[in-house]
C-alpha cells in the first residue's frame, strides 16, 4: 500500500512503518535540504535604482582611483529552490515543493550561519569568564581613510603591540537609513581576547586616528548572541562588490 511520509516528521519509531519505509525515509533525509531549480533576474532591479554614495579614496594602492560605493535596496536575482517535503513509499519518489528566495536572503543566511558559529564557540568561554569581547564600530565607510581589510590588519597590529593576543574576530557590515532616508553604512568588529578587568578601555583601541572617522568601542555584556543579533543580523541594503562579513580562520 502506498503511503506518503512527511520528511520533516520523526516517524521512524512508528510501528506502522516497515523497515523498507524507514530506509527510504532515511535516504530522503540525507538529500540536500534545498536543491537549485531556476534563477532569473528580478524585473524590479535596474541600474537606475542603485544608490551611489560619495566617492571614497582607498589608500592601500596608489594606482587605484577614487571609487564609488554602490548600494542596492532590491535583490538582483530571484531563485527557486526545491525542498523535499515527503516520500511516496509506493514509488520511492520524493515529493518536492518550491521555495522562493533571492540573493539578499541567501547572503543573509550565510551571514547568520557565520555569526552563529562565532557565538557557539565563544558564548561558553564567555560564561565561564575565560574571554572578554570588545565591540568596535567604524562609521561612514565612504569617508574613511582605509578599507576594512587594511583596517583589520592595523587593529591586529595594535592589539599585538599592547600585548593583547587576539583569540578570534568577526566583522560585519551594517546598512540603514537615517531619518532623512540617507544611507549610513558602517562596520562592526568583534574581537575576542583573554579575559581582562579594565576600569576603562585603553584609548589606543579606539582607532579614530587610523580610520579617519568616528569610531566606537565597548565591552559586550550579558549574552553574546543577543548582543550581536541586535547589530549584525539585519541590513537594509547591499553594498555591491564588497564583502559584508568575515570571520577569523582560527578561534581559540
């Protein structure tokens, strides 16, 4: 008799399901959760709708000219994925349904996974008081003296010079509009170090003179996950041609 088994339900202990059904169900569970089906350009996206921020000089290479930061509020690509939802035990066929997504959602999903990886590693250490986490903010990236890659190297050098080894880091770009509907795009950088008990964060870790714009630094308190989700998960637009997040290769 043909039965349709919902893949997302835990039915392997149901006595009405035969051993063969269980084998098929387990095989279906091993299939990638989503499979690519099709992709097309978003008809609402156009070059005319892109927002150009003020030109910014990037000093890491003398041959480079001033570059514009281009912002898009609309995803360029629309994607249809197939999601396995059930298994027909009579035919062995997997039943799929379509899932609509876009390049904004895909990028945000990867970003959240990276942030989750960082939180999962350092949250237990933070609760056991093994580490401290500093939260840096670098504002107005289109007016800054350096790009984020160069700035990150300066940050590492400064921490090392102060005798503070970095255990790991995570940075992410945040974009939002102010009350005048003007984009404010900035970076947040989280640095994990051995636990410290400072009355005040050293002024050398504020980096304003290197960044060339207003910066901020503070300790992360209470839950790392809730703190980072407030700032890093959401973004109102995408900066074209620029990475929106990165994590250290090693976390110790």
